[in-house]
């Protein structure tokens, strides 16, 4: 079968297929480079082998439900911003012992907990539109306290300037 300008349609399809394959290979090379950088960063910070670093990166990806390449890019970006040790701790996953997750030993865990408390207090306050004024005042106080706690935690870990 002959297509436009006398070119064979199967040749055109083959060229398009090869161009797509080249784009895929270029993307794979870029992806692997970033994953390799993140793996090396984890291995250096954690004092483990590159294979163990890669497995930790995979667990982080699964734990956060994010593609491996995406978490690698975020880790490299965080390392540039926070430094390598704080970056790895910021995305680190808790280990399980006897099926029970152990707490992650990084300052951000307190920040996350404080943020969750603030969100819960805010949700409770917004859901209380028909409550008595005293109950609404108490919920407002809880939101304010949760906000103060979050600000304190952010300041403690150096993510918010001290007052």
C-alpha cells in the first residue's frame, strides 16, 4: 500500500515506532540517573549498600504511594534544600517489628502529628455550626492551641523561623 508522497505506510509506521522507542529509552536513561542518585544518597546517609539503599527507596515509594522516579526526584530536591541527612529522614518509612510499625526517628514526625491535630480540630469546629456558643468557643480554642502546637513543632525542627 502506498501513502502520501509515495512512501510505504509500513515504513512510516516503523519509523514512528522507532521514534517512540528512542523517546522511551531517553526517558529511561534520565529516570535511572535520578533513581541512582537517590539510591546513592540513601546508601551514604544510612551507611548501607547501594542495593539496600535501592530497597529503601522502593519501600519509600510504596509507602507514600508515589512512583519510584517521582520520589527519587523529590528526595534529590529535598537534599539540595535541607541537606542529605534531613532529606532522607523526611521521607523515611517506619520499620515494622512483629507486624507493628515503629515510629520514625525524625523531627518531621512531630510536625506531621501536630498538623493532623490541627486538621482534626478545624474539621470539628467547622462541623459544629449549629452547636451552642460555648461548645463553638471550646472548639475554636482547640483549633488555636493546635495551631500554636504546629508552629512550635515547625520552629523546633527549624522549618519556621523562631520568634
